């Protein structure tokens, strides 16, 4: 039988693992009478934990939003994951959360058992992030956009496109996607009557929230990550290419991320790569460095560039051989 204090901690830990616990099930899990459980719930409420109780056949207990954030109970894996996330956030792509992340990390480490502190210290000393040159987004703006996506509120904002032109946009936001280096908003552009992706670091000022809108089916069957990958990996570039790679789709997917190109299986040994570039020269030399047999389907200009590169290499080899 657990002591009263230990049982309170156990109740609190279990309540945080589910949205709702049936009263009888929770009491059985703790090995106590339902009346004892009710007294424990009352004590937790006195300590500031917002626990909602419902009666009836489906009655039970659940956390609900409160006036203040009560203490959370974390197991070892959860505490370690939170510590790593906070450390990463302090040097990440979202501005305005660095100081808060560090304060939270200090508080967390103060209450960690020694075994976990040693792990976190080892991770901190071993993982050294480079100074980031990537654009950052404001944490408040990110939160406002997330609210607009959740509550289906139209947004109006000034936007600088890839050509540096300033435009005014009114959109119906669908969701936010983070590629690891940049944040993107996926939204239905009312003026263009189509889906668009918007880099958050190109939004000028705070977006204005508008009226509610009726939800619509998202692009790519609702897979926003796939849509953003295709948008920024292929469609965003002025030059488009299709190339057959003489290696399986599974093998090439390990080398080519979806933000660089879109891959389609041709057969068990080959796949077709759809890729884009602002300059075909960079695509030509990237293909040569890919270390895989390939054939260009289009455009003809890419074939010409590869032919020129082949001739240049042949001349270089001839000169090198003649000087040996």
C-alpha cells in the first residue's frame, strides 16, 4: 500500500498520461477504494491542479485548463527529452524563446536526479551547434499564425516573394510546416484561388486576423509536409528537369531529401527524379557528383550542359596525360 504522499504523486502521474480516466479504473489501478481516490483528487485540487470530475456511467477524472500552470510530473525519458528540446530551442530558428528556454532548462536541471543531470551534461558538452545563418521567426508571430490555423481565421499580411516584390495577401491558413531550416505557412490564397506556401521570414509585420472561414480539404490529400516539399523542392524554381536515376527509389530516397527533388519509382532498379534549379549549371554538376548512372529526359539544355562538361573533362584528362 502506497503512503498518502506517494499515492498523490502516483495519481498525478497517471492523470497526465490520458485525457480521461474512468473513476473505477483509476481506483483499481491505484489499489484503493473510490472514496479514497475522491479524497486524493480533492487534495490535488487544493494544491492547484485543475482536475475535472464527471459523474454517470462514463464518469471519471481529467485535467482541464486552469488559471495557472501547475507542476508537471515527468519520468526519466520525458525529462531528458524536454531538456534536449529546451537546449535546442535556445539556439533554434524561433526568436524570442531563447531566454525562456534557458530559464526553464535551469529549473528542470535543479530538480533532476543526479543520474539524469549527468546524461544532460554529457549531451550538452557533446552537442555543439554551429552559429546559425538561417532566418528566424518571432515566437509571438508563430503562435498567432498557429491560432489562426486552429480557429480557421483569415489572415491578411504584406509579403515579399522570391523575386523581392512586395505583395498584399489575404489567405485562409491551413497549417505550419518546419523543414529544419525554415518555417512555412500553407494557405489558400483568395486572390489566386489556389494553395500557396509562404516563408514566415518573408511576412512583413504582424498578420491581421479576419473572419472565420469554412474549412476545405488540404493539398496533397491533407499531407502538408509533402505539399511543402514539392513546392520548395521543384515548383519554386524557374528551371525544371526530369532525370532517370539507375538506382531504386528506396536507395535514392536515402540520398535525396524531399525538399531537393521528388522521386517516382520507374521499376525495381530505377526511379525518375523531378528536380528544379534557378540555374541549370548547378543541377548539371550536382548530377555528376551524385555518383549514380542517369539519363536526362528533359530539358534539352541540361543535356547540352552535360555534353559540354564531358568535353571539358576529356580535354583536362588529355592535357594531364600529355604532361605526364
